[in-house]
C-alpha cells in the first residue's frame, strides 16, 4: 500500500505533505529523527491526515493536488472532514 499524508507542527504552525510506501508510523519516525530537510525544523510533527492508495503514482498525484491548493483553510477543511 501507498499513502498520502499530512503532518502538522504546532510550534511552526505549518503543514507538511508527503507520500510513502512505508508504514505511516515508520515514516513519521524518520521525519522526527535527525535529518536535513523541511521537517528537521521541528520535533513536534504529528500525522493529522492520510489516504491509502494501491500504487505510488496515485499517492504522489494526490500529494501534488493538495499542494497546489495553497490554501491552509482548504487543507484544514480536508483534515476536519475525517472526524
């Protein structure tokens, strides 16, 4: 399985969008470990949303689609729709 996911950092008040074939828990662990990149700026990332896909290209397309929104309000509406 492949996942599109959204992380949120309260300290940065920012969202991060990604896709992976790993388990979401393992991917989050890597984001929280010592590495370079955007998520290295904070250590309080949490998974706030995810979708499952059968193939990598679908997960990546969904990531690009949500990134193109460039709207925090629209992203938060997506996240809250899962409640």
